[in-house]
């Protein structure tokens, strides 16, 4: 199943965000990290911020895959945003 992703920039708030929908499966944690790494590279964010963001996302994805109850066919949504010098 291909990743579904979008990127959006709001000119009035200065916020840029990217989001993806990934299958509920064990490979999605690694795929989410790869998508995050590519997006942060595009945004010219690197170093410790990237390392910490990948670690946090890996933990969140693992928990969602392992523990979330969901209807069949539902995907896991990932959204990241940058604004005012912050990454969320």
C-alpha cells in the first residue's frame, strides 16, 4: 500500500506541516522514520533535533502498532509541523 502524504504551508501563521497515513503494520515504524528524515532534510533541520524527532516518532509508532485498537483497514496518521523555530 503506498504512503499517502501531503505538505501544506500557511502564509498567515508561518506554519509548515507535513502528514502521512501509513498502514497499521510492523514496517510502518521504519517507513515513518524515513519519511520524517526526508522531510526534515528538505526543511534543512538536522543534528540532534532530527535524532530526537526520529526517536520519539519510532516510540509513538511502535506503541500505535502494538497497542491501538482500530477497525480493519484503518491507517496510522503522522503529522509534523514547524513554526516559530519549533518542530512539533
